[in-house]
């Protein structure tokens, strides 16, 4: 115990270096990474803590079976050297798969920031049985920013787990198969790449990108100027998870529009048929307008009676999913987030980080 404490104290002294708010992680040193996050959590325990930067050089940081590494502090920035070069991975046992059991990071803080990282959950998805829920970032915090963050998994890759949370992802990349962008809150995806992987090992089946249950916030999920890259399996934009979910696709580029199923959204409700699922300004890879003039979808949900399992009821909800220009114009970062300006925070942070990263070279 004393030896471990001594090592942590030494690590603290070395990593803090000259700038008290900056910590540097030795290349490929996963133990140092985890210890530094613990230190940062304690140092930035208050919501008004000044920004603290953890700089991570390109390398492979293998957490093995470790899950749910908590970031409980506030205004902590995890900064990699490059999105594809700085890789943080875990590999949960398939026996322990689950949306609340498998995340690499579980963020619980306010104002935390991730940049130039790959988060990879390497759970053995195709041998996981009926479900392979493997989260990269489970976000129970708020005002989280992901800038150039690549998230690699299959089911439940990104999980916004705060029904009052606000989050912003820019120039990021999210891979998955089913419900791989899921959860609550108001979340803006700006110029992100969405990659649908093979639903099954042989490529059969269909993918669903988003599964929102955004009932307690006004705006929900907003995908703006994103690109959808499809590997094999057909896909749909979204399906409702619960409550009255919102999911808006604006100025989307579909590289394989023929793979988008005709209803465009999954009309089978999981726990709800109520939704606000819309799109506007959809184009193909060459920039040609491919948005239908109209797309009326009848969403349906079948329920078994609690009193008699042989009795079922069906709920229907019919809605137009194509937005007008005026409806689409309501969706701006200012309208959604008010005085929080994540796009400007990114610009300020990048300028500071550019200077700090010179020490990693």
C-alpha cells in the first residue's frame, strides 16, 4: 500500500511538470492514465474548478477487462495526439455485456472535454449471443464536448445517460450496428461520420443508428451535416426507445442511399410509438438532393396484456417525417444550447492544446 502511494505521489510530481493544470501521460502507460484520471477527479471535484488538461501521446492504452472508469471531476480535458493514433481500448467479457456495465469511460462531470482519441470497446460482439451491448462513452454528465473522437463498437456505442444533459460532438466518428447512438438529453452531432457495421458476421440483418428516449429535453438528437457510411447491412435512421423521443437529421450525406430502408425510420416501436423523427436536405455522395418530397410513416407498437398474455393491443402513430425549410431553420446551436457555446469552446481549446502538444513531440 505504501509503495503504491509513493508511486502515485511520484507520478503526480512528474506529470504535473511546470504547468499545474497540465498532466502528461507516458506513451502506452495505461496505469499512469488511470492513476492520473483519479488524481484529476480529486483535484477538480468542484464544478467551478479551472480547466485541467490530460495529454496522451499516440499509443495503445489497453484496459483489458476494466470497465466504467469514472470521470467524476469537472472541466477535465482528455487530449490525445491524434484521433486514429491515440487508442484507448477495453474488452469486457461477453458474459458481462450490458448497456450500464461495459463502458470504457463513465463521465459524471460537468464541462468535460475529449479530443483526438479513439475509444474502442472490443467486446466479442459476434459471439455475444442475442445482445452485445458494449459502450465506449456512457455520459451521465452534462456540457460534454467530443472533438475528433472515434468510437468503435457495435451495439450502444455512445450512450448519453442524463435525461437533462446537453452534449456536443464535432468532427467525430461513431461505428456500430444497432442503437449505437442511444440515450437521453439534447445532443448535437456536427459534421460527424456515422458508420454502420455488419449487423451479423455474415452481413445479414438490418442496422438502426439511433435509439433516443429524449423525453425530458426539448430538442433531442440533432445530426447536422453528418455523413453515413454503410458497410453491408441495410439501415434506418432511428427507432424510439421510450417516452417521446426526438431525432432530427439535417443536410445528411448518404454514401449508399440504396441501403436506407424505404420507411427511413424504424416503424416498430420498442416502448413507444410517439416520436419527433424528421429529416431535411438529404444528399448523396455527389451532393445531389435525394430527400423525398414526402415520407409519411405509420409507427406501430404491439403490447401484450398484463392480465392475459394471449391478448395483444396495437398502438399506431402516423406522421410526416420530411421537414419544411422553416421547420429546419429552427435548429441552431444557439437555439438548442442557449448561452453554452460548445463550438466556440472547441476553438479556444484547440489553440491552447496546440501549444501544449509540442511537448509530446
